[in-house]
C-alpha cells in the first residue's frame, strides 16, 4: 500500500468548503486560477507519490548519522530532496521578487500536508526553510535578502531554526547563547543549541541557521533576545559559499521516530552571524515565522492522519478474519468500521480547519483586513494542536486496525505513530497552543471566536430544512461552545489555562462539524461526504459536552490535588 | 527516577475500596491475613524496585536475540528471572498441592501489576507461565500435573501459549496446525505458530508450549481445536529434561516495543505433544486460561500507567520553565497539573476495577456463588481493555509532560508507551473485549451489569449528605449508563458491536467514579483520595455522556459510510 495524494478531497474542500474562491478573487492571488490550482496539486501529488513516499521506510530503518562532523542522510533522501528543489516545491508561497512563485499559502498548506504524508522526516527540511524565507523576507536587510532568498527558495541552501537550549525549552526567555559585536558589523555567536532539526545535510551547498541569542547588556527574559543568521559556510558577495564558519554538529539525538530527520546538538564557537531585525527584537521576528510554522506543523499531523487512514483501510479490505458478509474482510466488523470511519472523518475535519486557517492568512495578506488577521490568529493554535493530536490519534487507531501486525515494525503503521508524536510537542507544545488560544487570542474579549461561532450557527440554521438532524446538532453545539466562550473570557488566566486543552478541543469539534456540514450542504445532502458528515456529527461531535464540563471545572479542583498527593504512591 | 511500589494505594484499595476482607474471611483464603498480605506486597514490591526495574532499560536497548537457534535474553534478565523464581514469585496463586502458595488471585494481581511496572518485557514470562499452570491445573491428567506443575511453579521451567498463525489471529478457528496420534498415546504436532511470547529462554531448563492444533478429521472452525502440551525437552519420568523435541524458533519479530521479550515464530516438525483436556476441547481449555490472563494483561497496562505517572510527576517537579509560584517547577502550570492529575486519577480507577475483578474471581472460587462468577466474567473484558487503554493513554500523557525530552529515547518515557501498546492488542484485541462485554457477557439480559450499577447507585445515594456534589454526579451517571444498558440488551448484536467500545468505556468511567467515591467515603470526605476523587468526577466522568451518544448511534450511520467512501482519497 503506497500513499495516494488526496486530490479529490483537496479539490472539494477548496471549491466548496473553505472559501478558496475568495482568495482567488483577490488581486494579489489572481494568478491562482482553478486550472493553476489543479495543476499545482496534481504535480505536487505526483512528486509525493512517486518520489517521497518510496524513501520513507528507509528514513526509519537507516537513520541519518553523524560521521566526521557531517550529517549523512538516509538512503534516497538526497535524491528525493533534489527532486523537491528541482520541481520548485521548496516554497511555492515565496515572494516572486526573489525567485518564488508567490502562490497562496493555502496551496503551500495542501502541498505541505502531502509531503508530510509521504515522508515526514524529509518534509521537515523544506518546512524549516519555508520559515526562514518568511523570517528573512519580513525582517532582513535588502542585502541579506538578495544574497540568501534566491538560494533558499531554489533549495540550493536550507534553513534551520535554533531556539532551544538545554535549560530553555518552552521558556525561550531563559536562553543564554551570546552574541558579541565584531568590528565589521557582524557578530560572534557563542553557545549550544539543542533539538535543531536538519542542523546539517550533506546534499546542499549551505545550511543557514537562524539563532536566538543575547547581545551584551541586553535585558533579561524574552525582551533581551535577538535573531542572527549564521550560515555553515560564509558566502562571498556573489553567493558562493566559501570559508567554513566556526560551528559544528556535536551529536544527533536518538528519537522515538523521525529517524530520517537529523536532530542536532549545535555548537557555536564564535561563529560569524548577521543580526536580523532589531536588536532585542528576536522574539517578534521569531513569532512572524512561528505562526505559519505552527500551521505547517498542524499539516504534518494531518498528513500522517491521511497516510495512516489509507494504510488502515487497505489492510482492513485485505485481511480476512471471522465470518462476515460484504467484502468478506475485517472492514465488515462494526468495531473495525468504526475505527476506519473515525480516521476518515477526523482527517477531513482537521484538514478543513487547516485550510480555512490558510485561507484566512491569505485573505489577511491580500486585503489587509483586521478581521481576517484575527481569524487567522485564532485558528493557528487550533490547526497546530488539533491537527497534530488527530495525527497521533489516527495513527494509533491505524495500529489497532492492524491488530498484532500493527505492533511489528515492518508493517509501517507503528512508524507513522512514532514519527508524528513529536508534532504535538515541537513548535510550541499543544498545551502552549491551548494557552495561546485561551489567553492571547482571547485578549479581544473573545470577539474572533464569537464571530466564527456565529458563522457556524448561521450555516447550521440555513440547513435546518435540508439537513434537519445534522444541522440541529451542530447549531446546539455551537451555541453551547459560544456560551462557554463568553464564560471563559470572564475568567482569570489561571482558570482559563486549567481548561485550555479541553476548550481548544471543544472548539475544534464544533469547527470540524461545521466543515463537515458545509460539505454535506455542498453535496446537496446526499453522497459520500454527507454520510461521513453524519457519522462525525453523531459520533464525534458529542465529545464537546464532556469537554465543556472540563473547561468549567476551572483551576480550583485541579490545584486541590496537591504536589504531595501526586508524589505519594 | 526509579520505580516505587505503590504500596499505600494497594493497602488502601484492599482494605477500604474493593472488599478484600470478604476474600480474607473465606475458608479457602483464610491464610491471607492482613499481616500476610502486607508482608507479601512489601516483599514483592522490593523485588520489583531493586531487581526488576534496574534491568528494564537494557531490555529495550539490547533486545533479545536469536543465535544458533537459541534465544539469548537482554542483559540482566537471566539474573532477574532467577530472583523472581527463587523468591517464589512466579505464581503465588498456584495450588499448594503442587508447591504453590495458594494465595488469592487478588494478591497475584497486585504483584503482576508491580512486576509489569518494573519490567514489562520480563514480567511477560512468568505471566505466561501462570496461565499455563492454570490450564494444566484445570485440564491436565494427574500424571502431567505431577510432572509439570512443580517445575512451572518453581520457575525451573517456563510456559508459553501458542494460538496465533499467520492466517489465524483474532479468528482462532482458522488455524491449520495439525496433531497426528502416535502409537504411544502422544501426538506429532506439525505447523507454524507466530507471536509466541518468550518462545524460548536460555535461563531455564525447559520451555513448555501449549499449542492449539487440529486432530485428523476434526470439525472445522473452533469446534475442531485441541490443546497440546509440547515441551522443548522431553522430560523423563522423574522430571529431568532429556531428549530435544523437534521444534524450533525460526525467527524473532522486530517490534515497536517490548524488545526484551522475544516474540517468536515457532516451527513444530512432528514435535511430540500430549493432549490436554478433551479431544476438540481446546477452545474451552484455552478460555479457562485466557480469562485470568486477560485480567493479567489489564494489570500490565495499569503497571505501566503507574510507572509513567511516577516518572512524569518526578520530572514535572524537577523541571523549571517559566515563572511560576509554589515549587517553581512546571507542575505549577495548570495544563501540566491537569496532565499529571489525570494520570494519577486514571491509574487509581483502572487499578480499582482490576482489583475488584480479582476479588470477584477469588470469591467465585471460594464460595461457588454464581453471582460472583457473573461479576468476574463481566469485569474481565473491562479490566483488560480499559486497563490497557489507560496504560497507553497515561504513558502518552507522560511523554507530553516531558516535552521535547519525552521524544528522546534515553528519557525512558517513550519506552513505556511503546512497551504497553501491544497490551491493547494481544490476548484478544480491545475491540474483541468490547464485543465480549456487549455480546456474551450480556447474554444474561444485562443482569450482572445492572446489579453492579445498582451497587454504584446505592453507594452514591448513601453519600448524598456527606459528599453531595460528587455523589450526585456519580448517581446521575450510573442512572444514565443503567438506562443505556437496558437499551443495549434490546438491540441486535450488530448494533451492540457498533457501540461496544464506547459502551465499555462508559461503564468503566462509571466504575472508576464509583471506586474513587468509595475511597473518598472511606477517607471521611477529606484527604488526598477525596481530592483525587473530586478531580476524577468533575473532569473525567463526564466523558460518559459523549460515549452514550456513540453507543446509541448504533450500526446504521456506521455502515452508511461505504467501503467505497473510505477508499476514495
């Protein structure tokens, strides 16, 4: 069973569910016509099916290794990477001024999902480069842009992001890496960074690190952090990588999954770097980049969910156990059918949320309207946390569908679960996403959330006649989560955070139902998407009730359980 | 952080929650006094802390391997196994007539949980032997019993169970291994079996296989299966292993976890075996053994949940990230507190269910009362499926608490999740447990379930004054699941099975709340267990509402989603 690009789902979602036509009708994205969109997705899908998916297993069984200070990637990765670069797929949303195609992020999002599904270990590499392109585009000098962006966009060079240190993970403000000014305007970077994804690759001419570090006498915490560009090889004025910079990969981590993606400990020993953006403005610059990266990570989860679903459905249609009718395979067992239908319905919902998020980002960029920006900001932590939670849940269901074979590594089902697991942790843990949603993203008094829930209600009301059962349930759930939102914004942060994970999921449940309903409406209330929507609304949406109870429990009962209670065995 | 045996929890549960005093007051188990019970648990706990836990990591990093046809176990496993055997811990519930201690299964259950928590890979070995002891005790001739049981109980020999074949997993009736009668009354066993846990071990004198096979001209399906005892070495009349039997380990599986536990493909090439029980009575014999083995597997999940909880709490109390009060560590973050409190509360609930299950089994044995047997039969699939689901869920939360470090294998958090994952699959997948619960175990019209729910209601009503909020919620939930049960038994099997997994979890939620409430009542409504109970009832119990909706959805909406719908991408 090999991966097939879910082109019909993308096509349907873009045309009928998430309002991509609005993006297409803006001036900025007028080139992203229907034909162009289809052609792009078909081509990218072909690359994922034919080039990336075939190397995915080798990425697991023959991990990237460090030898002589250089990373050697898994078999086939170098060739697959070059195919991505050659096809122009590193970053289709990159600015045309520097060689990019300037396509909507919505298309980039679909492509990222497909690449993640096909080979997550390798996809991480261009995804990090995408973030770097975005950061440089927004914050770098024209000189740096002119020198670096064309190389990054073409894939000749790759980009990394260096945030974490051993004492500074989620608490970025605790980092201690230093940057000392050199006489020529550059900086000497001194420190050690951990968890650096694709910190090196033998198949590119240069690896460019964006490093968070502290200038001398900078204020403590996040206000004293600056961003520096630190390439492995120092380019000359024409962009030819010359002198080796004084940085090195110390070691690679031994991880649960993503063995094909080298996770490096990096050491900077007075390495030469260039300041990007303002002094002490590193956090702001980083957030520019991280926002879209969060959506990208959400798509990694969704890609794995899709791959796991396809694998499980294929297995369930092949495996014969017990006397059943229909196909004569285990897919006729009700509990197996429940599992694969859940996988399918969850994947669809998470994908729709992510694409709607991308549409909001594109619309904000194209129109400059604050409402779109607020919508995008609201959806980003949901896309990330929910997309990756679903990715892992669906991959685990996939193992279960395979029975005993799911536990055997050769089957490949376990690899998907191992690979996707970290997406719930990196780029801000899912707990941090939920805090972001209920804290910062509710600083508007919940306006963006309430506006979105009103749209959910309006659509549900519009389908009262055509799809009465489904729309009634969606409307009820939207009302309940709307009430919850109004309650939530009245609470102290501590109480919001006590229920933040449950709140995020409750909202995601309602949004998932909303997009399923949209699909059913577009289908005229009959057809495969209507059947899947009915399944989602009947079986998965009701979870919101339990989640609401959790949110409302607040912090009191939580902190009643003392540290001592927890320590006693 | 090393494992600590949860002795205070066991002590409290046995004394105040699951009614172990009733077992102690039977004649059969009169020797299991309070002092005896404490001494047994303390000693077993010490073995787990000092001997088993220290070898657990090596079981992961240096897998068992096959060399020269023999399995060589992970470093330290041979010594640890000998310590288990020497201490008399292989099977404390084994019959005194053959050298066992004849202790209640309830104590065996607690010991199994601790051994699983300390080193699941190795614990599998005595757990399989326990099953074999039970099967031989119930079905073997006196001659076989006299020859084999003392060796198995002392741990000089180990036992395995051979069910699965490549075309016969959950569908045992499809197996094709043959047994041909020899002239001397023995049988020649011919066939290949897969997934044979601890199919060989270099540290024992003999490995005894219980093999399901077909006699010539036996009826098809499960009615034509017989059980055979097939030792690696044929013992002489005095029990000395002599001639090598014609069976061999063909290969070991490469698994997601449990690397220290060799999972063998076994080949029987006219190996000599002895019929156990009646011709074509293999399934009945197997079910005797599997019932208690299912409880044992549930305890494996609970053990891992306990180990993961301890590890996560220790990490959360050590790790400093962000500005927080109290301990100054991440345990003060509401979402982290939520995670570790959930781990603790889930582990307690699953443990209470398993111990109550064991008490019912002991009571059935000691009193012969049908009500206890029905209670035991009802609780067994719940202990197995819910215990292992919680084991995996809690281990996954443990990874999340560790953040980025949770994804690094050296931390050990990921190993717990990988190791426990198969417990949801083997000994009957959790889906099969749920089918058993809603099918066979409801063949009594739901009597056993309704009787249990009535006890839940009665206890909740009794606490209306002392613990009004908590008891009210438990009573409401019990009523809702009682109504659901009455509805369920009216449905066709296909509809029951469509909601079986949700039903099992809904019932487990109510039972978990019931035992938490019992703990709070026993504590007089104030103290650590009351606080944890309040947390469980407020946050985790409400899930039952969503589960009820899933159960009630039945099969229609499920099979509306067609195979074609699922295949389309």
